[in-house]
């Protein structure tokens, strides 16, 4: 979700809404806060996209966890921005190399919103092309 807070002094012009607003991305998660930076990096990536789309600076956002039912603030400092850019660069590198890293299923998978359609589970040991062939054969 993205919240727009009216702020004529420091906000960015949003023509559809009229006036200036600060932009606040909020990511909702089912589980609980993690020690690792995964969720913060995901939120930071969303902030970088919003900055690019709206030509503004997004200084912070929030993570909301279903288990704690609380928002926690995430400041997009230079360290988190750099980490997010490094992860993005690594993903682009894999994409260029047509390489899909192996997935390790962990406890965190229990709270994943994609667990019922998790491709590593659905596909099992199949390659992507085998999975497509098998699915098409079933369709026919
Ligand atoms: S997509 Fe699959 S492997 Fe990835 S976190 Fe979700 S359940 Fe786990």
C-alpha cells in the first residue's frame, strides 16, 4: 500500500490528488519481524521505484506484521539503499546468465503468501521447460 500525506512544504506534487504530498510505502506481512534484512530490502526497493516514478525522495516506510499487528518504521538510509541495489544487481546478473538459483525451503515458507503456488514445490525436480510441456500436455 502507498499512503500520500498532505505536505505543502516538503511534499511532491501529485496532480491527480491536487497539492503536495509525502509518499509512504507500507508492506503488509502475515508473519513476524525478521532479523534478516529481506523485508526491509523489499520495502526499500518499492521506495526506489516510487522515487523513480514520482521524482521525489522517499525517506521512510513501514512494515506491518500480522503476528504483532504493529507497524514498524524503516528508514531508507544509504546502507539499506546500497544493500537493495546490490541484491537487484545480483538478480539482474542471474537473469542475464539465464540462471535460476536453487531455493531452500525454510520455516519462513509457512508465512509466505505464495506457498500454495510455490513453483519450486509445484515443479519439484522438473526444469522450467519440462514443467511447461507437462502442463500443456495436461491442458490438451
Ligand atoms: S515462494 Fe516458495 S520457496 Fe519462496 S518463500 Fe514462498 S513458499 Fe518459500
